[in-house]
């Protein structure tokens, strides 16, 4: 057994996993306020990346300006989605809202295809592709940057949920009716959670756009993000980060063992197995909340 | 002169009809007035329309696809029939909904924070919290544990405390005694009375437990089948033979003959 190689797989797996967490954090934000897994988070991420490209490559703005500007635009888009689409569905069965987010994902994919076409483009973040060596271990720089962004967002949101606005969002997630009864604007809270998730989508879009190019395939990463979110417990930001690391390591190391046996393609299998096993064995995930039943 | 009389009522509900899903008539012309600074009870059995009346006043009907199809509600002289629920809270109407419904995954302290009105300063909020912990010392002890694990009585206290943070002028409570031991009901009702006297908050109390409610309110309305069938001072209601028989568990004879008598009389009552 080659320990250097194994730890290289594990470390890079953990870093990739933290990039999945970028999706999962967005999912958790929306789930926390509306108890709906947002199937459009992949679509939002893709749109976030395209907006950055449109501002930097097409409009010629420098990236340091294009990315915050894209974040502002996506913040508005998130609020808009609540206003136009979700508000009508308030109080309807969750499955309706779930279907709406699925439709939204397809809509976003179609829209970007119509406007920007399907050719893959690169963001050109300017992160060097020179390998970074930690002892004998090779580490991808862009993954390291992405992991840093994921951890920074994690800290920011942990702090946010302790502020008064954050507490109100958690209250909304607990009980809509009780929230209304004390004057919390549930609609505005849900809108805010979508807006924040859309800002996270810009971060995820930029990093993933750099890793694998900006095209419609970005939205398919939702599946891995969703697996991470479910494993972590859909309403836990901490869970999204830890589960991201776990899934990344298991996927990277596991695939290395399994790929020679099955002839490749075992990554998807591992992700699917993790998703299915989580739902079967521990439906509320590693850190998700149980519904409280007092004895 | 008429103006003056109106102004003394913080709330008046005039022949309000409520429709659920556009078909089901839940209350059929209920008129209730709450004089400023007083405690009023809505009494009646299950499904009589008491909760619906409260939801009509707080605006929470909308969340259950109900609407006011006739009549109007005025609060401090302003017609609020069309005002959104969250804005009614801002005007000073707070509804403690049935079944306690605290934010289970938040701590009691966070439950209070969640109800803070927009623009309330941190120091004002902290002062408000201390005041609430003074009223409910049991909550102070458990302010940082998870609210879902509080006992039923503590959750009810938290629900009331949470409502107080919104700075209500009219506090409406839906069955606060539900499922609580008699000594707890007494404790909570005592605190409500204290809040009413010290803060000058008017209280509209919905109760099935008429016996306990009539001890603390000044007037009561009896609602049956979506209509007000009786209205009077607490004293008058307590001494009314029908009320005694049907709601206070009084009446002298209890043999089978009188059970039939009961249902006949009750139909007549509504």
C-alpha cells in the first residue's frame, strides 16, 4: 500500500468534497427556511457562472468587479423567484414546490442554452495550474481555493444564523403559522433564503466553472450537492461541510479501489450508494434535526 | 357621543361571517367588543367558532384559506378587515395560537428574539426579555435549552412571552389551558391577570375551561354554532343556570333522563 498516494487521494478528495459543499450550503439555506430541497440549485449555479462570464468576458469588467456584481444580480434573482413563483404556492403541499424547483432548473438550463449556446467556456480566474506540493503530495490549487471559499461561507453563515434575521429565518423553518402570528414576514424570509442561496451559487459557479468549464453540465453537479446535503442532514450547514469532506474522500479513495475492478465509472455508483444508504439508514443525516417528540 | 363610546373599545367585531375555501361558513355573524384594558372571554364548546373568530381578528385566516365574507373588524377605530396579518401584529394585535406552537428547535431566548419587531434596538429587546423572565421565572431558568423539550406549561408561558415581545395592545389567546394541570392553569391565568393590570394590555381569551376563564375576565361571550348566543358580565354568566349546567359542570340532577334534557336544551340554546 502506497501511503503517500492514498493520502494524496484523500486530501484531494476532501478538497473536491468541499466544492460539493458549495452546492450543499445553497441547498441547506433554502431548506432551512422553507423545508424544500431546491432542485434548481444546480441551475442557479450555472446561471451564476454565466452571469460572471457575461460581465467579465462579454462586458469586459475585471473579475474582482464582475463577481461581486454577479452576486448582487443573483441576490435579486433569488428574491424575484420567491416573488413571482413561490409566493403563490405558500401553504401548498411540498411536492408541488419541489416540482416547481425542478421546472425552474430545466427552465434555467434552457435559457442559458438559448442566450449563450452550449459551448464550454472557461472563467480564467487566474489561479495557476502549477501543481502545489505538500511534501510528496500533489494538490490542485483551484481546489484549494474552492475549499477555502466553502469554509469561509460556512463560517459566515454560522454567524449569520445567530443574528436576529438569522434567528427569524430559523423560526420560519420551524413553523410558518407561528411565525405569522408574531409578525414575521414569512414571504420575505423565504425570499431572503433564496437570495442568499443564489449568492452561494455564484461562488460555486465560479469555482466549478474554473474546474470543468462553464456549460449546462454545471447544473448536473446538483446530484452530488444533494447527496452531500442529505448525508449532512438537509438543514445543517455544519453537516453540509463535514458530509462534503466525507463524500469527497470516500468517492476519491473508493473509486481508486473499485475502478480497476469494474473498469471505471464507479464514482457515480459510490455517490448513488451513499445517497440511498443515507436515506435508508439515517434519513435525517449526520447533523440534521429530528422532529422533537417529548415523552 | 357615539364616537366616544366607539373609542373606548380597542376592538370591535361587527357581524363577521367567515368562509373557508369559499364554501364552509364557520362563523355566522359574530359581534364581539373588547373594552380597552379589560379581559374578555369567548366561551363555547369544540367547533363553535371561537378559534375562527380569533383568526379573523389576527388575519391568520388567510393561511388556512379562510376569508371574511361579511361584516368588519375595527381596531382602535381603524378598519383592519383588509390588513395583512403581519401588519396587524405591528398595529398591536398578537394572537397566541392554539397548541402553543413554540419554535421547537430554537432556545426560549431565541424564540423571544424571533418575535422582536423590526427596528427594536438590542437594549430594548433585552429589557423586554428581562421583563418577560420576571413574569415567567421558570423560563429564565431554561432560557438556553431547546424549546421543544420544555414542559407543556413552560411552552405555553413561552408562547405568551413571545407574544409580549411584539408589544401588543390586544393579546389574544386560544385555549391556553389546553392539556395543562389545574395548578398550572391557575398559575398562567394569574400571570395573565398581572400582565393585564401592569401593562394595560387588553386580553381576549378563548376557552373551553369556562370555570377558570370566568374567574379572571370581566365579561364573556358564549358562542355556539358560529353565533353569539349569550353575552354578559362574568358574574352574570357564572350565575346563569344554562351556563352552569352546560359549561361549569353544575346542575343538581345527573340521571339519564337529564342527559336527554341536556341535548334538547342545548339545541334550543343555539
